[in-house]
């Protein structure tokens, strides 16, 4: 515990921030996903099942932490973070379907297609995807329409063929192809890193930061995105399903190459540590304002879920 007048430690700062962002995100989804008294009810219930409760809320937290560098409006940051979380959750709903990973558990509870059915899960994922852009386009997200359209464009790019969806297609191909380390790195930069990159970019867009001033932030996002995926790969072989809230050992069963299968656990772990240190080095010009971003970088490889 920090002494009176001293700033909190990285872990204490992160713990408090995670609790706060989780509560804020759940409250916002509860308001946005009001259950109608008509035949759409199961669809909204499925969206709520997927979006409310559980999860690390790492993406909204990254938006908040990056926004702290520029003292941006917390309400604007929350809405940008909600949009990123909508895209993340929709991708999980679709990934869990029988046509993709065919998972039964997610965030410690039944996956949406198990709790409801496949058709409802598809529609719930589609609707969460659409909700992300509805949120970003709203005036409550930012008064400047040029900021809003740039946010929409950045999230669309991070979500589509040049981002998460493209990475997921490569991940499907990895089940029947042999990928080398550069290809695996590219896969993960798209599948995981692109949306993480949006979370940092969103703050830069709202701060009207010129492109040359974004280089360090892009480097931070790139490095923690790869470190995050290496940690996920390690959890898939070393994690406990009761703690992670989802099945483990799936990559090996599917015959996929991962950072861990190509490098081995120890080299992969060392690579993740190096990436985290690089990520923090990119923040050297932001003094204590970057405390939460540094704490997030450390958490990426310390987490157990």
C-alpha cells in the first residue's frame, strides 16, 4: 500500500481501474440493451448475456488509459471503449459457434449459442457489431463530427479484412497449413493487435494528435498486442479452465502453430517480457500520466485469464 501522499503502485492502480471500468461498462450495456416487450426479446437477452458480466474489459481500459495522457473527457472515452468492447464481444460470440471453435463456455458461463441457439447467437453478434458503430456515430461520443467519422473509420479498419476478421481467416487456415513465425506474427497482429491498436488510436484521434506524434503510441499498441497473444498462447497450454473461464488446450488439439509451439514456452515467455519492456519504453515522454498504460503492459503477461 502506498504511503499517504504517494502515488499508488502499478498493481493497485490497475486493480482500481479494472474494477471501475468493469462497473462502468456493465452499467452502460445495461442502459443500451434495454429489453423490449416484443419478439426481439431473446435477441436483446442474448446480447446482454454476451456483453454484461465477466471479461477483462482490457479494451475499454486501454482507451481510458490512453485518454489519460491527454486529459480527455471520461464520458467520450467510455463510449469509444464500449464500441471496441462491442466488436470484441461480437467476435467471441461468433468464434464460439459450431462453425468456428465450437466452444461451450465463455467467461465462466455457457456460450451464447448454448444458452440460446445458433441463429440467435449469429444475430446477437451481428447486432453487437452494429451497435459499435451506432455508439461511435452518436454526438455523445464527441461533439466534432470529423472526430466521430475518423473513429468509425479506424474501428472499421481494425475489424475487417485488414484487421480482426482477416486475422481470424488466417487462424482458420492455420488448422490445415504450416505457418512460420513471421506469418503467425502477422496473423496475431491482425486478429488481436488491430483492435488493441484502435483503443490507443481512439484517444489520439480525440486528442487531435498529429500523425508524427502517434509513433510511440503505435509502438506501445503493437508490442502489447503481441505480448497479449503470447500470454494467451501460454494460458492455452498452462492455464486452468476453471480460472480462465473457457476451454484450454484448443490450439494443440486443432494442430495450430502458435508462438508457443514455434518458440517453446520459455522462449515465448521471454519474448513476451521483452515486448512489454519495449512497450513501456515507448511511453518515456509521458511521465506519470502513463502510469496506467505501464501497469496494463505488466498485467498482460502476469494475468491468469
